C-alpha cells in the first residue's frame, strides 16, 4: 500500500480482535446511552453498503452498488442527491476530501477536492477600511466563495475507479429534482432559525427557500428544475459543463455582482481548477494502522496526533466516557489543536512539518505532557518546523460525511461541505455556492509573523474534515469513518476511534455515545446526556466546562471477511443502506 511518511514501517504485527463487529460488547463495556437521543441499532449486510446523511441519498448509493457500480460510483450518485436534499451541508458548489481503497491491489489514494481562493485574492481579502471583517459579515455573499472542487475530484476518481458510465450516476438526482422530495425536519428547522443571513437576503436563494417570505415547512414537496437541468448537462458533457461555458459564467456573475460582498472569482479560476491526488497520512495505533488526509486537511493530522498520543495510555481498561477517559482524550486534543492552529495550511504555500508532527518520538514527547490540566497548550517544535504565527479560523458544523464499501471490497470515505449552513447564500442554477474562504484566517499577521493559513491566490484553506480508514496488521480494511462538525470533527472522529478500537464497541454503539470536545479552549459536554453528571468532577480537574449541543454526524462501516456492519449518527437523519 502506498502510504505517506512510510508509516507502514511502524506497524505492529499482531492479531486483530473480531469484536469490532460484535452485535453487543462485553458486559463491562456497555456504554452510557446519549439520553434524549434516539438510539440507532447496528445495521448488517453481507455484500455492500452505503452510510450517508439522508435516506434518499443512501438508497441511491445502494441502487448503484446493486447495479454493479463501484464504491466511487456510489459515492458520486450519493453526493448528487445529498446536494439536492441536504443543501445546507454539501453540494456541487462546494468541496470534498475523498479517501479511496482499491482492494484488488491494496492501493490507498486520496483526492483533494478542496476549494481554492481566486488568483486575485490576497491577505487583504477580508480587510475592509483597514479593519479585519467580522466572520459573520465576511461569509455572506461573493467574497467568501472559493472555486468549487467536489465535481472535479469525483470525476478524477471516477476516471480511475469507476465501473458504470458517468451519465448513469445522475439519474436518481435528476428524477428527484424534477419530481420533488419532501423537505426534512432538519432543513426546515435550519431555515426557520434563519441562521444564514445571506439566504434571507440574496436572490434567488431567498425566493427558493423562503417562498412568500416564509421558510419551507417540513414535509413540503420541493422541486428544483434548475438543478436537474445542470445535472443533465454535466452528465452528458462531463465536468467541463460545470467549470466552463454558461454555468461558469453564471457563477462568476453571481460572485462578482453579489448584492453583498462582491467577490473576485473569474472564469480563469474555474477553468484552471485541478483536484489533487495525494498519498494518505498514516500512523500505527496498537495493532492497527489509521490513515487520513494530508494537509490542507488539519483533520487528518490532528486525529492521528491524538491517537498517537493516546496509544501511550491504557484506555482499554477505562470505562467508556468516564471522567478519566474524557480527561485523557481532552488533553490529547488540546495538544493536537495547538499544533494544528500553528502549523497546518496548504502545503503548496507553507512548509508543513508533516513528518515531524507524526513522528513517534515527537508524539511520545507530547503524550508526556498529558497530566494535570494546565493552561492553554502551546505548539510543540517538531522536526522541520519554521517560525510562523497562529490565528483563529472559524469552521461551522454544516458538512456531510458518507462511507461506502462495494461488493469487491473497495471503499470510499468522503467528507463534503459548503462550510456554513447553506454556504454563502449565493445560489446558481439550483445549487448553493460555498463560503469556504472564511476557513482561512481572516487576520493575515500575528505578532509580526505571517499566519500560515492566511488568504493567498490559488491557495486551499485549512480544513478540519477528517475522513478516516483503519487497517489491520495484514493490511486488511477494517473501518471507514468520518463526520461533519466544523473543527469539532477532529474530536468526534478520535472519540469514535477510541470507542471502537479500545473499548471494543460496535460501530453503532460508538456513534450513539454522548459527545465531548476540547479545542484547546474549553471542555464541551453534550447537553441532555449522562455526561452532564460529570461536570463537577471535570471542573475539579481544572476544566472550564460548558454544556452544549454537539451535533456530530458520523457515518461508519466496519468490515470483515464475512459481512459489513454499518452505523449512522442518531443526531442527524442518516441511514445505512446495503444488500
């Protein structure tokens, strides 16, 4: 398997427990339920499986698999439907990180479909009258729109790993767009809350989502003929129909002429966009190997750092979601986020010390810092580090993740996003455009040093998206997982990996667990769950504890030689489909 950093040399050869797939764990491992959250049951199929955030999307992926499609075929069809029925989270106007596993030759490949900044963008993009814009002002309208990358990445992946014709993958999404689909409760709630100011102010999105000035109601039949029309064109002509011609001109017009925050995107920016194929980043973890996305994903690095630190502690002896385990996971997160904020950016523009950040000796030294809860962690000094500065970049949890395994054992772990709920609010041909440029640090300099994640023309903003695959000592695929959740994705995925690999919970029990997060700021415990009872104990350890809604959206598939076990996060509307 081609892996980043030659991490396979660190793999510990040992047998792997089959309890990843157990219908129920050992009695001593029974997890605390997430009170108030409907508990899902483990889903098992013998051949192929899709786990995604909407039943219509999951069922579409299943039909592709049953028709003989590959994992990437199913991922493409699933994404096209998600962009229609879950437009608040992802779509063809956004970007994605994709990990692909080809079982026949044990090849692991990643596709970076992250958005890029227009060539004319620079560190001053979000500076207005010598003042850095507030994020809630910056995300609305055209200025925050990056070149969408998801279609180009999917097309590249299909060229290498697709089995069915490109055009065959569009039929379900086109049919649903033309015939209509019922608005989900989640979409209706988010519209009613009016979170996205752009959506309520910018045409044509305002008229589409707020007909007659009222938000769409749950259950209402929503048709999107413009989306159907552009999908028909892309299905027939390929992705050039998106990045060139009339659709590209419509994107440029909408961005440059936006009534709020006109942007700098050009036809050349769209026509020149390229997805990037990269090696995965991997580390050994006990008897497993965990692999994720390379930068500009900070999610892959941070999740691997957390697991590399936690490997030095006997988590298997601890009760799931006990104060002790929460403390260890939170301390590892605190240290990983310190490094993330300081070092991770687009490696085409910054020297990201990936090898140093994942080096076993470095992670062992960072793990030695885990103990009493000190003040905010500071970044370490990995080999290859250069003088930079850190500045915050806000990421919101309006993203989606899908996991796929096909009948040949090929797999896709794909996290896809338009960033904020309903993106920038700018709508073109029935789909919304992203606001991913606000994932850059809006402040370009701190303490006299350039911020690594500052805006630069052609650059990809840092992301916390963290699609993950786990392998056993014999290089067999064991787990496909990922989550939405903004920068909390890192916590959600790492916590779930601990639950599955250390506590031996099945994948659905792991996803049912109450959530806790730490981003080198404060410890958040999921409201309405049993974790709230630990607030006093964790406060006594020195944490600033806040009780919050932690809205993960994990979708996972565990794999063995005989069956697939799938899980959907009960906090969202997802479903596991298969045969």
